[in-house]
C-alpha cells in the first residue's frame, strides 16, 4: 500500500477507487459522446440484448444499480441521440422496454473496446484482466456487493440499551 493511503479505511479506499474509475471512464468515452453513466446503461443493455432480452427500464435499473428515475432520464437522452429506442411493453402498459438502435450498438461496441483497454490498464498492477489476483479481487468485490446493507440501522448505545 502506498504511503498516501496508509491508515485509510476500506470504505475510503473503495470510494477513491470508484471515483478514479468513474473519472477515467468519463474521459475515455467522452470522445464517443457518452458519459460514464450512459456507458453503464448502454453496455448493460448491449449485454442483455445479446442474451435475447429486451429489458424494461426497471430491469435495467436493477442490473446497473442506478435509480429507476435516473435510468429513465438517461434513456430519454440516449433516445434523443438516436442510440436507443423506448417502447411500451405489450405485456405491461406501465413498463417501458429499451433496445439499442444500430447506431447505439455500434457506439456501444466502440465504447466497450475503449473501456476494456482502460480496465486492462487499471488491473495491470494485479497482473491484468486474466490473472489469479484479479479473479480473487472480483470475488472479494462480489462478496461485498452481495452483502445486504441496511442504511437505516443505527448502532448507538441508547439503541442497545433499549433492546
């Protein structure tokens, strides 16, 4: 660990790494007319479409971890840019389905290549994308992401005394 991060909490390190990644992706996909959030949306949608799915905005929000309202806003801006189409779900008139246009698929393929190169660069200190250390890092991150978290639980002494 570098001396700049000595004594830092795991939460701070996760936050710093996520900010480093967000800024790097923002810069990398900007020449393609995308932001990091838009990239997250189109890349996830691209993968879901390749698997034969035409997801609703809600399903895509669940997949990306973004708020449904934010996904709706992003989808509208991507639709205006000609990268995706929004249509009513014939099975549920309240739901909106999303699909990339041909232009959206091509732009997403380009962005995925750019971000994959960036990922190789980020993971180089661990041995690169296919290394054992990177696979272990992925498992550790998945464990943390899968752990339930209740942000409303407060652990104060007065709460413990009332139990």
